């Protein structure tokens, strides 16, 4: 292979590698995701009419951990690709708890846009969570 051809092959490969890297690090949501609660991101997603959820969580709470696993079990379900779950630390987000009248760990509040569509406390079963999120679609 001559030098010019080798360079064009390399630059072609480099372009694909750059594109793949950009896709992997982009903000494009291709599946349900759980992200740490950030007020600005949560408010923006709701203002854009997205399906979002608040999961009031604590790392020591076994039900919270099971609930998070249950939510993650929906990740491969294409129906929930655009859902964003914001994990709010129960003790840290006292104002947020009061705003949405949350009184217990492992509370999951689901929204479509600014409207609350469903909520549950302590549920972690795949089918029940699927029904819960389905109420916001």
C-alpha cells in the first residue's frame, strides 16, 4: 500500500474512533438511566415534558437498593428508553422531600412533564415498576 492510501485508511479509522467515542460520552439517552439528583437537570427535563422520576434513596436502606435494582431491570425495555430517574439522597434532599410530600425511604415519584402521574413506596418488583412507569407514558 502506498503512503497516501495508508494515511487515508488511518484517517478513516480515526474518524470512526472519534465518532464512537463521542457517542459513548454524549448526553444522548439510549436507555432508562438513573442519575444523581441535580435540581437544574430535573427541572429542565420536566419543563421539556420528559418522563422523569424521583427515587428517594439511602445507601444503607435494603429496600432502596432492591428498588434501584428493580428500576434497572427495566433498562432493556425499549418502552422506557427515554425515562430518567433522578436518585435523591433521602437525608440530603429535605426540601425536595417536603416539596413532593415524601415521608419514607424508597419512595418513587413518576412524572410526565410537570405532572405527577404515579408514586409507590418500597416497591421493587419488575412488573409493578413497569406498570408504575407505564402510567406516565
